[in-house]
C-alpha cells in the first residue's frame, strides 16, 4: 500500500517520507516518553524562577501543534524541544526565543510551523506587551534559515499573514 501526495510517500512499513527524508516510527516519540521527559525537566527546574516556570508554560502551550503533513505533533516529531526555549527578563519585560528544528533541510512548511508557534503563544500569553517573542530555526537545520527567521519575526510580514484568511484557517487547524 503506497501512495504519493503532498511531497510524501507512505509505505506498508508505516514510515513517512518527506522531501527525501524518511521518518521511521521508531523516531517518533511516544506520548509516554514525552511525559517522562517533561517530569524530568520539571524536577531539574525545582529551583523556582519565573523564567523556568514560563519556559514550561510556553512548551506546554506549543507542544501540541500539529504538523501540516503528518498526523503527529511537533513534539512527537522532535521539531520542538523544551530546552530550545530561552527566556530572559530585563526590566520587567520577557524576551522569549523559541527555536525549532524542521524535519528536513528544505521543509516547505517551516514558515507555517513558525507562524503557528507565534499565533499559539500570542493567544496564550496574558499581557502581550510584556513579552517580545522571537521564533527562529535551529542553525544548520534549514536551507533558508536566515530568510525564514527574518520573515517569522518581521512585524509587517506577520501582520500581513494574519490578514490572509486562508493561511490563518490553515494555522488555526494546526494549533487546535
């Protein structure tokens, strides 16, 4: 049972192929494993700090975002990791950097994933003016990293994306 569509192939062994990269079921994290990782991370952050607490809150908010091509979350595909969230507090304002790892160096949905992360955070954080959010791609993990980072963090481009009803419907489907 093979089929082709949207740049992916599914074979009878249930591995997924995206942009010349096969994702084997053994590479997809099981939800139980991910829960244990979160418990371990919380134990490490026992020394309370607002930044550590906020990092956990942010990860919990964005980990369930779905991939546009696969029936898995970004956490399951290891696109997002809790340790890739950096938070610094300066004069009462929080500077949040969320780094993510696209599943392939030429992954065509990287900008949608970045927008989905931004939209989910903007909906979740209470006082948006207290935060500066940067969404970036991990160094060396995408062919167009610099261009995508610029696009994902440019206020005018993000506003233009928000006005695109079709794109926002796709993003909303990912973050539900």
